[in-house]
């Protein structure tokens, strides 16, 4: 397991640690429910340095990446970003990415534990292109500020101009003490949010400033457990949990991640053909589970409709806001309309499930 760069810093705050895809994460700081409430009601600071980060440099970087992912990189002006999928020749997902167009590079942010895999996948298609792939994680950490008062936190640490920028924009802040910081406007949930890419040597100093600013508006440092609960409530699928190599983008993220007007990319022929047909056999859905479950279902738990297998669970949690059990999962097209009643089958019990509109919690 790769340990967090700020492990000792988090330890002094009372952090309890866990693991995600081979990377150490902060599970919580001893009071998960309070962290959850702060996320929805104020704002929180999360150390997302466990996520993967690579940079593409070289004169051909834009043209090259445009031919690799599902969204339109060529349309990105300097300081703009987008969300996209990296797919194989069959159109199946290999990763999802946040892409930011910086002055001399393209910055890619993605789920933890995938740096080698994503880098090798891109390397395979570099032939005569002037493109180099650089692992940014040893040099830059990632702090995320999420919540309705996140703008106030950025203002308190001198990042107000960036906080007023539109979504998926990114700006470089040259701080005389902390160095070159990149601030991206990025809503990771259905809330205002910002990602701050910070030189590792300045990571602790900025984390301390951000947490102090968060406390001044009723916020705090936050761990993965609270964020993951809020993510599922917001209906946001996560690669490695709700998305994997068996999924097509249009089953789960097409509305955010795909351009059907751009030029060729790996998997484009298959995906455009499916888009022309206008449907896929299954789609991600919100699922209201029974309140009396003995245990929450594991990933892969089977869903039935009228006695026929119709889908499966991907993520499940007890919603602290709704005080009920909810889940994300895939359901076949013939049984995935809102309000449809399904049956969850596990070795312990069978229980009712209702397909529910996403997000579960509207803010």
C-alpha cells in the first residue's frame, strides 16, 4: 500500500486510515457523521492525493489525447477542462478522467491505483507523436474543497478570482511561499467544489490553511467515508465501484463525458453506432432498498424483475439524510423505469427494491 504523503499531518488531526485500490486514504477523523453534515451544510477539506495524476507534455499532446478519449480536447481553451472516458477498441471503459488544459501540458486526474495502467494504455498509441507522459504524483498533491461554503474558504486563502471562474476551469496561482498552485473549479458532488493541486513540499502548509478557513465557516477536514456516502446520495458513479471494464460510457456517464461530433478516437466507431441505435441494454439506476436489511448488499448482488434476473448492485450505503438504505446499480432496459419494483436476492434474504430518480438527495 502506498502511504499518504501527509500521513503524519492527518495523524495529528485524529485520522483513521483505510485503503482504496492499493492507496492509503483517510477514512475519517473520528466523527464521520459530523464530517458528513459539514460537507452538505458548510464545506470540507479532503486530501485526494491518493488519486492518480499524470501530465502530457510535447507539441502533439492535444491532438494525441483528442484521439484517445471520448470528449473534445481540441475545443478546450487554455485554462479549461472537461470530463471524459478512456475506452478500448470495443468501446468499453478503461478509466474516467478529469482533463485540464494548462499552458504547457495537459493534466489528467483519475481514480487511485491506475497511474501505470493509464500511462501504459496511452503509451501504446504514441508512435511518431511528440508526446511524453509524466507522473505528477511525486511532485504535486491534491486537496479538494467541497460544499456550499467552499467559495468562502478559497476567498480566505486568497483564491477568490479562481472561485469566481466557471465550472471545469483551472488557473495557476503563483504564491511566493507555497509555489505554483493550480486551482480547478470542480464539483465532485452536486455542490460547489474546487480541486487544488499543490507542490508536495507545500501540501501540509496549504492543508492547514484550508482546514482553518473551513473551521471558520463551520466546516472541517473530512475523510472518505462521509464523502462516499454523499457521492452515492448524489448519484455520482465512481470507476472501480460503479464503473469497470465491462461498461460502456453511455450506460453510466454519457451525458457528461462524451462528444458525438468530434473526430476519431479509440472505440469511437462502436460507441457512435450504439448512439445511432439510441439505446443500450442496461443503465445505471438509483435503487431504494428495504429498511429492514440485516446487512447492506455487496457489489454484484443480483436484482430480479418478475422472477427474471434483471441487474445487479454496485454501491450501497445507509443515507444519513434520508435515514434509509440506498444503492446504485445496473438494470436492464426492459425493467429500469422509475418506480419499477425489483427484488434483491442475497444468500441471507430476498427484499424489495424500488428504482428511484437520481440524485437521491437534492440540494
